[in-house]
């Protein structure tokens, strides 16, 4: 019994560093203006409508929503994405991965 508990403890301790290596937001060395233009371009190309952009301290908050795709069914609810300025880097927060992939392609 003691051997089993030691084995479980050892596996737990060894697994902690692996669990702590979660994905962190990617940082881009671009200006906030460039990040904002690319974000708007990607959103429009994917069928979203940019509702408004707010400047909130070190962050830009981009409000967007799904368009009706020409079907006349109305538009989706507003969703927000945050572009955080961090010294000489830009980080995208609260953004869906499908949008981040296209933003990543255009910013590289």
C-alpha cells in the first residue's frame, strides 16, 4: 500500500511541470495601429461586422458580431476581443482561434 501511494505521489510531482505549460497568448512585435487594421480586415473577410473600437488604457477593445450572410435572419450578438499593448508587443486576448490563425498569418 505504501509503495502504491509513493508511486502516485511521484507521478503527481512529475506531471505538475507538464500541466503548467499551458498555451499562453502569442505576442507580436507590431504597432497597435497595424494590429488593429489587420484585425478589422480579418473580421470582415470572415463575415463579421466591426461594431466599434474602444481605447481603454493599454487596451483596444474591438466589438464585432456575425453578419446575416445575406439571408435576412438578423445579426449576431456583439462579441468583444481585446488587443493589449505591452511595451513594444501586442497580445490578442479573448479572440477565437479561427480568427487568431488568420491574424497570425497576416502579422508574420
